[in-house]
């Protein structure tokens, strides 16, 4: 019987070597990938390569009939001539011990002889070390499987995504018009972020995005309907739900105090530094719904390039960055150094209850697509010399927030822009009433723009994860200019309430009013209402 059991274990354990092998073991005994299908054998005749003339035939037949302890391959073979490792033997021994225990548990003690149990016990003691090692390997495999499941499809890459849907409408006669031209509309935006880490400290992000908040020419639908970008939503991007790759970013530290960020496209100031605004406020899908109200317009610029973050102390961080508008386009007036660009220096202090930052940004944009306020202000403030004149800008901004308690925080930001015309010629300049005038611009003409906002929010008020908030702001306005100034101020007043349905879904009704749109009191006030639903997973 000893001989029967020994050969039984020897033959049985050959079914699982691929599971128990380690990289240092001889892989010649491993099972081929296409032979992983195994099945319990109920009769030795099911094994096509086991013949009655084989020396172990009777042993196999006895164990199949008495203990049901034999497993064959999916192609009905047994492969009894393969070499056996001690780990394979231990694995099979453990399986047969489990089978014997089952037989005893169901009252079939008469099938299990006393001498067989004695032999099994001795074998279990002999291979105790191997059995312990196998249990450890199973634990490791289970841990790896759990990690793989958590990271969804890769040990180095994870997917996180955000889908936003919004129902929105505006009320008030269009700027330059005599009636309300907007209609209730429904749109969406989706972002799929594939984030990979190769060292555990670095991060590569590749984003796929789609949406239909923009017209086919790339302009905001809501801005087109109202005649002003002051009504824009924080998340209005994408046209015709076309899938594209807008963003590639790689972050890597070189020491505890110094790290770098590089990317060929879609890198914004918000990807290289902190906006010094509570994350719950600045989040596209879960914060302030309006474009202007979410964070300082200074940080709404980007392209492709590189940045460095230097942690001077644990509380003080300096960011230096350079981003070209079309760094990935090898044509004239594009690329890293032959087109538009923005450069940033930002010093941030982090306290226990809040933070404050001082930022300076310098930028240049060739004629053709000028928007130095990134769609958050009047058309004139975005292009004070019109779209056909190359323009440089310098922006000084200060931003910060303070948490008075876990349920009450206040944030504020403001900035001042110096813009300069870089060439001469006639250009169509906004008149603030939905039209333009052709004016002659001199090289060196200057214009000054300023903006600011203050807001209050109340985390977890009304339920955990909820966020009510209010905001009052002054959208960008041309206060001094050699070409055209704006005599009136626009006022942005906003309220919203984010209701956290669960960890993955939030619903945010929001309402804001723009008084004196386009910084012109002759224009009717614009009211914007939105119900935003955000899915995070």
C-alpha cells in the first residue's frame, strides 16, 4: 500500500507544477499553458496513455477506485513519466490528505485503512516544510490577485474615469441681441485616465476624452447662445462626442525635495502646480459649476513642456514651468520656441488651516487666436488688441484659502494683467455689445486687465460628502488701454449645492447671474441654471 500511495501522489501532483514552480526552479517540469484544463478521473481507463502493461497500472486503478485521488489532463492523458519535484509531491500529498478527510467526514471510514492513515501521517511529517512553503506561496498568490483586482487590469496601470452630464439653460437677452436665444440643452463630457507607475513614485497619465459641449468650430455652445464667455460651464469641452487624446503627463521625483513634470500636450498650470483653492471647489465635476468661479483665470493656460517643483521646506514650494501652446506641432509659429507659450513662477505656503500663493505668469500668443483670460471674462479682456495682433502678457496673481472649521472654509483670488501689442495693423476689436470695430493697433500699445473673486463653502453640511457654496466675483475687465477701455464692471454671483449620492455619484444644482455682461451696463443680465451629474469610478 505504501508503494501504491507513493506512486499515486507522484502521478497526481504532476497536474499542478505550473502553480507551485518558482523562477529558480527548472521549468522543464512545468505544464504547458494549453494543458491547464484538468479533470477528476473516475476510471483508469479514461487515461489514454496508461496501459494495463504499465508497472503502476494496478496502483493507479486501486487509488482511483478506493480514494478518487487521481486527476488527468484535458486531453485524457496522465503523463506518468514526467519528472517530479518535492514541491509537486507536497502539493499532491496535501490534496490527497484533503480527500481522505472528506471520506472520513462522510462516514466511509471502512474505505480508509489504518495502515494507510499511518503512512499518510508519516508522509505529511516528512514533507511538512514543503507544505508550509506551499501555503505561503498560496498566500502570496492571493495577495497578488487582490492587488491585480484592485488595479483592475494591470499591476502597473490603473484606470480612473469621470463622466459628467449636465442639463442647462440661460435666461436673458443675448448680448447684442433683443431676445433670449438659448434653449434647454443636455450635454456630456467623459475622461478616461490611464495612470501608470514604473517605480512606485512616478506617474504617467494618458487621457482619453469625449464630449459635446462645443460647437463644431470649437466654440462654447452656451457662450454662443448668450454672446459672452462669462456664462460658460467649468466642464464644457469636446465636440460631437469625438474621442481624442488631449493630455499626456509624466511626473517623476529626483529627490525628496525636487520633482519634474513633462508632457507633449494638454499640460496646464493646474497639472504642474496647486491652484491654492480647496480641491472640493476646483474639481470640474464636483466643485463650482461655472468656468470663472472654479479658480483663478491665471491658471487656465497650458500646452506642452516641462516644470519643476522645489520643496524649499515642508511648508514652502516653488514651481517653475514653461509650456508651449502647440509644442507637438512641427510647423511655422508652433513648436516649443517658435509660437505661443506661457511661463510660470509660483511660490506657495502651506499652513495647518490653509494656504496662500503668489504667482507670476508671462505669455506670448501669435495673432490668430488671442485669449489671455482663457474665456473667463469679456471678449475685449481676452483680446484687448483683437485676434489678429500678436500679444504678450504678464500676470501677477495672489490666491489662498482658510478653513475656519471642518464645515466652513473661505477662499479668494485676484490678479492683474499687463498686455502689450507686438505688431501693428488693423484689427477687429470687441465693442462689448456683440460686435467689433476695425481699429489700428500700434506695436507697443498697452492694456491692463484685472479680476478677482471670494467664495465660501461648507463641507459635509447637509450630509457627509455634500458641499453647499456661494461665490462673488469680478470677471476680467480692461481698466486701462491705449486702444479701448471698459467703463462698467461685470459682477458674478453664484450659488451651488453638491449632493453626494454615494462614493461614485454626485448631483449638483447650480445658479449664477452675470450683471452687466461683457462689462457693459447696456446688456441684459444673464442667468445660468445647471443640474450637473457626475460619475467617478
